[in-house]
């Protein structure tokens, strides 16, 4: 999981674009797609158990708890039930950051919401970025590069891992 980017996105169109451009932009990077808050919590716990750490997390803010029937919500934690889907991304961030190895992993919010429309829930560390889905796609990937460059370990990976200029990666996407 050393060259892995976790993408938390429930919109298949947005997920496909992100995964395609990341695959075109970075050499030997793997994107793990997660569509729900419960799936992200399970993934995080699995990473902790394995001692693995992703390079970055890109997260939508509004996410379902789970996919499927109403029965799949039976194990929903109280904070999720009392919160809303509009806070799912910030709950994912909190769940992730409570684990020591993940506190310095860059986190990039990618959402249709504006910063003023949701509670960052204390999400104020330096390794957080924000990009509106209303922005051109190159804004997302420029923000990724900026977050990678903010950490010495990530700078090394980025320099070693770039394979295609950004302008060529986003050709064909609005």
C-alpha cells in the first residue's frame, strides 16, 4: 500500500475520471476506490492491522454510510445516525487521523460543497487541501501535487513517480 492513493467517491463518473487521470499522471500508483463511509472505516482498520499507510486520501464530503438495503444501516454508529451524509467526509477524516501513522498523510477534500457549507470538524492540519468539483479537473491534480510537495517523503515519491505532464493527463475531460 506504499504507492496507494485512497479515493473516497460514491459518484461513478467522478471516480472514473479521478482514477483515469491519476493512472495517467503517476507511475506505479494504485488507486483504491471506496464508495461509503462504512467501507472506509473497514479499510482504515485493515491498514492499521497490516501496518500499511497510503500516500494520500482524496475524499468527497457527502457519502452514504453503506450501499444496499435499509438493513445495511442496522450497525450504523450513533454519531453517523445523528450526523448527516453531508458530514461523512469529515467523519472519515477524524476516523483516519485518530491513528498515529495516518496523521501526516495528505488529505484532499473533493466535493460539490463550498468550504463554508460544511463543518471541517477540526480539519485544520497543514496536510489538508480542498477543491470544488465545480473547478476544472486540473485544479484537483494541481492540489494533489501541492500536497505531495508539502511532505519530504511525498516529494521524493512524486519526483520519482511522475510519468505524464498534467496537461496531457486531462485531455478529453471537461
